[in-house]
C-alpha cells in the first residue's frame, strides 16, 4: 500500500525494512583567519573583499596551515572520543567547479586527523543511542555562486552568474559517522538528535558559530534500506545541505518512504546526491555520485604533514568541556529542573543560550522563561532554530536586567525584544528609539491621573467614599493613556493620594 504516489506508508517501511543512516556534518571553524592564508574569516562582507592570491588559487601562491584550526580539529576529535593521528597529511581532491578557484579542494583523504570515535545521543524519551564516528578531517570551504536573472536563484534560467570568494578557504571540519544501524522507526529522530547533540558539543567547544541558517553547520544525510532478511546494506542516497534540525528529520523520513516504495516495486535505488526541498519536505535527484577514484586524490605537496605531539594532544584534552550527557545531569540539578523541563530545554535547543544568558548576569529561571516561551514561539513562527534568532544571550540578559531595575514592565520588555528581533538595535537602543521607558516621573503620571479622575467623577466619588477597589478602572485608564508605560502600583498609590481616600 502506498499512502502517496511513489511513497510507502511509514509503518510499512518499518515492517519490511531496516533503515541505515550515515551522517556527514560540515562545520566552519570560527578562527580569525582562513585555513591556508591570512585573510579574515567572517560571514558575509562585500563580495571578494576577504581574498588574496592563496585563497584565489593564483599560480605560485603558497598555502600555510592555520595552527588554530588544527587545534580546533584535535579538540573536536577528542570530544568525539576519537584517536588523534600521530602523523597525517592534506590531500588534493580534484574537481572543477567555478566557486573553487584552484580546481582542487585541499582536504584530507586516507589520513584524517581524528578517527574511530563515538558520541552518545539522548533521544526525547531519555533513551541513549551511541553513534560511532568514522573520522573527523580538515578541509577548506568553497566560494559562493550567485545566479542572477532567473526566478528561482538557480543556475537554470539565470542570465549570468556572479562569484564571491570570501568563503573560499574558510576552515571546515567534516565529521563522518559509521553506518548507524538498528534504529528502526526512530531513525529520523536519531538523525536529528545526533546533529543537535553534535551542534551543542561544538558550541560548548567554542570552535564554530554552528548556525545552520548561515551554513556554518551543514548536514548531508545518507539513507539506505535493508530488507529484513538481507545481509548487506542497501544502496544509499545522500541528501545534501539540509539546513535545519527539523529538515534533517524530515529528509530522512522522506527518503525512507521513497526508497521503500521503489524497492517494493522491484526497482533499484540509484546512488546519487539528492536535494531537500524545505517547502514540501521532498527530495529530488541531484548528480549521480562520484567515486573516490574520480577525484584523483593525491598528497598535497605544498603543505608539510601534521604531526601533533602527544603532549600537545594531552594539553588540549584538558580544555574539553563536559560530555553532553554529564552536562545534562548537572544542568538539571543546578537549575532545579523536572525531567519535562529539561526535555523542553533541550528540545528547543535552549541549553547553551540559557547558560550564556546566565553567564551574562540573569537568573536561570528568568533566562529559561524567555528562551523556552516567548523566543521559542518566535523561532517556531519564523521556522528557524532558536540560536538562529537575531538576538544574543547578552541582549536577553540586558532585557531581564531592565525589568529587574524597574525600568521596564514585563509587557514593555516583550516589546523591546520584538524591537531587537526586528533589527532595531540593542535593547537600550530600542527603549530609546521606541520611547518605551516606564513613566516613573510622578508629575507626568499625576497629570494622567487627574485627567482620568475628571473623566469618571462617579468612580472618583466611590474611591473617596472608601471603595478603594474601584480604583482599578482609573488605573486602567492611566495605563491606556501612557501606552502601558506606567508602573501600575505607583499609579494606584497616586490615585488614592489624589482623591484623599
Ligand atoms: P562520500 O564521499 O560518498 O560522501 P563518506 O564516506 O564521506 O562518503 O560518507 C558516507 C556516509 O554514509 C558515512 O557516514 C557512511 O557511514 C555512510 N554509509 C555508508 N554506506 C551506507 C549505506 N549503505 N547506507 C547508509 N549509509 C551509509
Ligand atoms: Mg563525504
Ligand atoms: Zn586569502
């Protein structure tokens, strides 16, 4: 039975097949400079302003390895419980693409800096799945092509294309899992949880911005199906550049239902790359997959081999953050969270953000309040990850401090946050620009109080006669007149004073 043409019902896929996953995650390192030259490593910027002869691949330019990038690679490898190579080299991966000016990518091939590790991943219900890591290797990013004139931004239908090499040569670490088996119906969830846990770990290592929306964390998801009685893995597809955690889950699930239908009809899965479409959650065929031979890998002759001393590796091991699972336990105790609260915190991807907000001076309860409710709703509405919202933990802490000092009410604080999200500047700038300060000047408040009392003389009489609770209506009128910027408690005091009750 196929639920949708070309797709098998998910329950049937699980009944007839075992899914096998392989996840490749690329992360751009947030080093000051690029991988093999001194160009600044920043996101964006005027096109082609962060370039030099080396990252433009001009003849005769010589690369030099970025030591900080090697350090980050080793720390990532150690955090993933990998072996660190005693000696390894870069390799040239040869292919032509206009955004890659050298016509080869400097990468690592059979000698990765880190290999044979694992990462424990906790699923929503607390079950822990150990994902084996095959390797983590160093390479460089490519530039970006911009296709102009077409409706879709794709090369098809475009009038011309532009090239921006600012990103060419940005340090990348590629982390590749061994085939992940035995996850059954939970395969899509395991894929998402793995990327989420890895992202958290990289953030804690402070080696990358890990922004899936800006491409500093990118995931390619390999999926295949094995019939229940099969002894060998099936043919895999590789869905490229899946740009959010939610998309990772959807892409894996979609591929399972597509491959299930294909195999059930006696068809064959083609080994190919596929593209994920955010809009409808489907994947479509890309290019048929090259094999390693197509790339004509060979050792890079312009770079010296990397031979990290064991002393250095042990020094770096001391700089590792806690393991994600241990961190989870500690956070639960320290922030006094129920299992459900802890789960929510992780599910919305708020742990690091709350921790950073606490670091910036807020209480964990208030920090959690903002990230898990208002901001999580905002992220949901925009269909982005929480960390991708254009507000920083320091800014959230600033808003919390403004409420604490009485300069903002909770209601005004929400408006300030909206202003920051809309790109109007820091919380203080938004307060200034929108004129959102609590009106704490009594003379300004008194004028509004007098006006409200004069407009409702019968209520003024009631209050005067001792019915103090009638003051609520006047408080309401004053709050309305001051656009909610008054401190309601102070307004009430002024009303009582004014009528002489
Ligand atoms: P490529 O160069 O094709 O990207 P990699 O070795 O970098 O190959 O990554 C392939 C990924 O797919 C790895 O995570 C690997 O464990 C996984 N993988 C290998 N075979 C299968 C399979 N049959 N089904 C699913 N995943 C697979
Ligand atoms: Mg690969
Ligand atoms: Zn350069």
